[in-house]
């Protein structure tokens, strides 16, 4: 190969700052994502609500989908993209909004019983950074907010719990991929979500991520809560048409990390599960060595994952609504 050809190849793979040539449809640029949220909300006769502002000044948007009928109802919550690079999770959240506009037994049953809140992008600055860099960069850069904080390590630990020095449990070192920030809820994004949850008292929540193909419930130690999460995870998986995700948890080994699901369960009395879309095997099948970090976390064709995980979410919410709150179990 001549030097000239080699230069051409380099040029073809170079990502210019400000351009984003490597991420395209069906993934959505930040502005396209916001337009899609607005359009889906309009179709559901729901208004997008601004629940806060990111470090860089982007709105944090929630869509409140009203319940049907006049009877008493609970509220449930779905959040996504707390990690900037995990774009498929945002598409699953948008898929849920789309699905809630359809009329079938599962949607009717859920909307008769609950108002559904969806926050499709909890980390718009990390999302935009991922876009601007064409999906390539260090994990810490693409995952964190604009203070370099891993937002899913920035929630308070339950009273008396402490963070163990385990991989992934959250780091006190700025620049690390799981840097937990100077104090719990010190970041505007986590503070906004906490305030929303405190005000709305959600009965159940799902936080969407990628990749792994697992369900990670809040860490619980009582037998009843452990069993309840077993039921909830099985309900989710049973509704998935192709690849059923399994619960990833241990009653004894799991560590406190400052993750959202633990805070929602122990701090806000809400059933809470983290959903990791896109299994490890599927991403390895897609690329043994991904061309950019983006394609490790996100499927080239997200449609089948969106479809089956949205069904899982509907089933999970319905199963959680059949339970009393965690404190009443
Ligand atoms: Zn994540």
C-alpha cells in the first residue's frame, strides 16, 4: 500500500470536531431527539415538562402521559440516557412513548392504573458530547455529565451504607469513568430527578441503559423484597419476544454504588430496576472490535431491541402496580 493510500484511509476515518459522520439514522442528533420527544408528546396529548437544566444549560425534559379514566391512579417513571453514550436506551424510552399511544390491552391496562412519566434523556450534555465526537473517545468523556461526574454514581447511599472499593462501585477520583462527584446529588441532573421523584412519589421506575442484556433491581436484603424483584424481573422477561434478560443481583455480594435504583427504592419507597438493553453476546456478534466506542454500546439496528424491551417495560410496570409499595410489603 502506498503512503498516499494510507493517508486517504486515515482521512476517511478521521472525525472532525463538530461533525458527527459516524452516527446516523435511526439514531437521533440532539435536536432531532428533542423534536421527536415533542412530536410524541403531542400525539399523546401530553406536554413535555422541563424538570431541570443540565450543567451546560440544556433542558431536562419529562413527558407526563396522563392516565385514562377518572379513577384513582398511581404514577410510574421511565428514565434513559443517564450515561451519555447509551443512545439505544433513549430510543427504548421513545419507543415506550410511541407504544403508549397505541390501543391494546397492555396499554389500556397500564394507562387506566397509572400516569406514565418518561425522561428520555437525563444527560443531554453527555449525549451531545457523544454526538460531537462521532461516538469515539474515552468512556469517562462520553458517559459523564459536563462536570465529569458519572450521574449514576451520584445518588445518596441508604443511611448507614458505605461505598466499597470495588470496581464499578463509584470512584472519588475525577476523570474516572465512575467518578461519583463531590457529594450525593451535587449535580443538577440528579438533583432534578430526585426532586421530581420526591414530588410525584412514583410507585415504580425503570432506568434504561446499555449494554449487557440484564435487569438489575435495587439492592435489597429482605426475603420479601428479594422475591418481589424476582417476580418483577420475570414479568419483564416473559414479555420479551426474543432475548429474555435475566436478573443480575446477589442478595449478599452486591455493593452500594450510588445508583438511581437503590436511591429510588430505599430513599423514595419506589420499586426500581435498571434495564441494560443489548446483550454482551449481541454486541460482540456485531463487532468483535467495535470501530468506535459508540458501536460497542449501541446496536446498528435498534428496532428489535426497542420492540421487545418496551413490551418488557409494560409488563414490569403492571406487575409492580399489583404490589404494595416496598415499605408496605
Ligand atoms: Zn449506563
